[in-house]
């Protein structure tokens, strides 16, 4: 190996070490940038999903009961490992009704973090899954999937007419699990 290549490799190595040191020294800044990116991604993904949902022709309503960390995926798991208690596939007018009420939920950026969902919803169009979410009326939030970052929470107004209508509509098709707490009294 020539002297010139050795100098180039040593210079590159020093540059990489210096860059790593700079990133490490400014890590609070980079962590903040990552949080801003993820928050923005969740907002944009939420808007995209709400547009895609309009192609829904089936909605699977799922009554949930707690998490089981031993198995977080599969047909009997929703979202972050919530156990399916009971489910029903809605089609036609019933599916459109749930979709329209869901799309009418007034959402906001504020939310609590208990996330003890009573229901999971899977919106499908032409046989493919468009969107899966879990909905918690206790802390008034729902999940928005954001790719490799997992999912983010989006708050909604649990006392709104649409929120109450959605809860009652879901209950009329699939009863809540006994341990779920659907709404604040």
C-alpha cells in the first residue's frame, strides 16, 4: 500500500472519529431532531391514513383484553400485543357507518399515556388491510402506525358526539371485554 493511501485512510479515520465525537457531544440536539421527525411523521401518516380509509368496504371490530408480551403478533393479537376477546367483520352499510363516524372524530395533539384500549379496528378495502388501530376511551387516544418507528398516539375528544356514537355503534356489534374501561364517567 502506498504512502498516499495510508495518509488518506488515516485522514478518513480521524474525520470519522471527529464526526462521531461531534455527534456525541451534541446528542441532545440530535435526539430532539429525531423526536420532531417522528412527531411530524405521525401527523403526516395520520392524514394519509385518514384519506386511504375512504376506500374501506369492511371493518373488523375487535374487543380487546390486556397485553400478552409472550406473543405480540398473529391473528389473536392487535396492535402492541393486545389479546382478542371477540371480533366481528362489518360489511356494506355497517362498515361505512363505522368508517364515517371514525373519520368524524375530532382529534388533537394532546393525549394521556395509559392506553388501555377497549377496541381494535381493522379497516380493509378490496381484501387488503388499509389501517389497524387500537382505541382507548379512557385516555382518549388511538394508535397511528408510523412504519419502522412502531406507532404513535393521536388524541381525540372522548366527550364529543361522534366519539360517543362510535363507542355505542361498536358496542352494538361486539361487546366490550369486562376488564376494558371504555369511557370516563
